[in-house]
């Protein structure tokens, strides 16, 4: 077996469960040392949503690096807010040793070419610092652990990379020397529309409590195992395919040693939970079609202030915002234009035709 992934279930003591998982995958002596600061890349797009690693899991990760001289909780700015503001979700964990860090504010950077564009990355992301990537367990085709690297891009105009996301993430991974530890937080399993990173405050109705952790030194293997538990096919996930093609990790379950809880039992448990959630949502108002999801995304864009003056958005700009929120837009530009027109008719949006086409806004 080339890669090992620990899968453990927990009740109340997350730290003990995480420590047990670390013992299952082997010693961390090379990571937990007084000579190596630790960077924990959390994933939080919208602080109002609940689809991010829990405080208790991040606390357990911090405690596992007992010898580290400094621990940084890292994020970058996005159009939902400043990194340091969004990191306040974990403020109870801050101390003299544990501090929030904005990847967008760092002036000590290294310049690289990623996906045909030059970007500057924060100095804390590079070795000898140890990098931990932690995110939620979800049924999202772009993944979690590896998709979390998207937050290393320091500026807020990240949406421009969505059509070349697989290339960008793999380029970044290679440039920084990889992820040293991957922690997939399965306190909840996010399925359906709620698996998308930008669902907002309605996310709770798309999740089910599972109290499961997936941990490994091979981030690609952890992503693969998590994807299978979430009911997805890793071989059809573009980001995973790119990483495997470049030899950056193991993406074949046959070559991954899954230790800890019974993987087959967990697969059945997750499949049952997903089925129950889908049946429950089918009786309610949860959108399952593209149109239903698109209307929900449009509603959230309006609420989030995406259209608020001085912003005036074009159909192309809205299309990119849809892509940023995980909605496929291929051959859907006319549909999006129709959704915008209906919002204008209802008085939700205002519109005007300019030299470059129609623009939309709210006062």
C-alpha cells in the first residue's frame, strides 16, 4: 500500500479521536517539532454559513502540534469579507502561539506562474513550515481538501480561475511543496446543494451529523476516500484527475490503505444518510434542478450585496459568479439572462442597456 488514510468515528472527545487517527497513520515527529511553524489552512467562504471545519476539530489539530513554536490559522480575502474578519469564527482558539493570518496582507511573498498567470503567495506557505489543509466532508465535484488550496490565492478576483481550477490547484500544490497533513472534517456530511461552498445560512438543512474524521499525509488519498464516502466517483472529478496525472498522490482506492473504522460499514452509513436527506428535502422546498439551484444562487447574490451600487453587473459577470458558487453555466447564458430579466420585472433588480450590453444593480 502506498498511502494510508485513517477513518475514525467520535462522540464527544474529538481530540482523542484525532490523536488516535494520527497514531494509525504513523508518527508525526517530522511535523510536530520546535523547528517547524504550522500553517492550518481552514476553508471559510462565508462566515454566516456553517460549512466550514468546526472549532472543536481545529482545536484538536492545534493540540496535536504541541511542539510547534507558532501556529497560523490562514485564509485570504474574498468578496464576502476580509480574511481576518472571517477567521474570527475560531477566535476562541487564538493565543500567543496561535494567531490568525491574512494571506492577502502579507508583504513577504514569492512570485510564481500559475495557470498562465503570475501570482504572489505568502511566505508562510513554504517549507520548512508544515501545511495542514482542513475542510468539510461533502458531495462536491470540486472536492474539499485540494479545493481548499484555492484560498491561497491572495486577491478577491478568484472566480477568473474556475475554468482552469484543476491546473491552478495542482500548480500551487507543486510550488509550495504539497500538503503535509490533510484533515477532512466529517462532523457533518454536506450533500446536494448544501455541498457547494457558498450556500449561505440555509446550509444546515443540507447536512447530516456523522461525527467522522478522515486524516492522512497523502492529501489526494484523503480526498479520494472522502469522495467515495460522499457517493462520488473520484475518477470523474477533474481536480483529482489532474493531481493523479501529475503523480501528486494516490487516487485509486485499491492502492490506499484505509485504517480505523470499517470503511464498507461507513460507506453504507453515508449512503443511507444521503438517501434520507434527499428524501426529506424532496418533500420540502430544496431545489434539485439546475433552475431551482440557479434561482437560489441568484437570491443569495442579491442578499450578499453582489449587485449593490456602485457595482453594475453584466450577464458575463453574473455567469462567473454562478461558476464561483459551483453552478455549471455551460450553454446557460440565455437562462441566466432570463433569470435576471425576471428579477427586474419583479422589481428586485434594476437594469439598463449600456455600450457593452445590459447591466443589473440594486440601490
